[in-house]
């Protein structure tokens, strides 16, 4: 598990049925590509978030494969249509097998 990996998401508390909302998701993570050398001259092992998913009430909204060229602390901003109140689940998958999750609820106004 990466040290200090911390997911942060921003979702409106409520929306009208059928409204398109903007979702913002960021995870604090070093994202080491495996191509840099450390102070000892050896390659630093690859350690990246390699996949990000977002599901709204169990239905996939976005599924992203992340490559080593992505910068530290990957940030995603995307739109989703909300038809019903429920939970929005965010999941980040790390190279080392760690999974980081966050869940936000949204209400229909």
C-alpha cells in the first residue's frame, strides 16, 4: 500500500432527476513510473494507480486505465447524469494490489 494515498472527491449533495452533474476525483499518490533512479543509482520500482472507476448506484459511469506517464496525484473531472438518489462509489487500483475507495451520497431535489 502506498504511503499517504488519500482519495478526495467532490460531488454535489443533491441534483434534480435527470440533471448532469460534474464530479471531481483526486488521489494523493506518488505515481512512480519505474524509470527513475534513486540516490543509490538503482531504479525506483514502479508504483502507480493503474485504474480508476466510478459507479452510480451500481452502474458504471467511468472506467479509466492509467499509464505510468500520468503525473503525481491523478485528478479526474467528468460529468454524469443522475436519475435517482443513491451512492456514488469511487475506486482506485494500485500496482501493489491495494484498493482505495470512497463513497458519496447524492439526493434528488
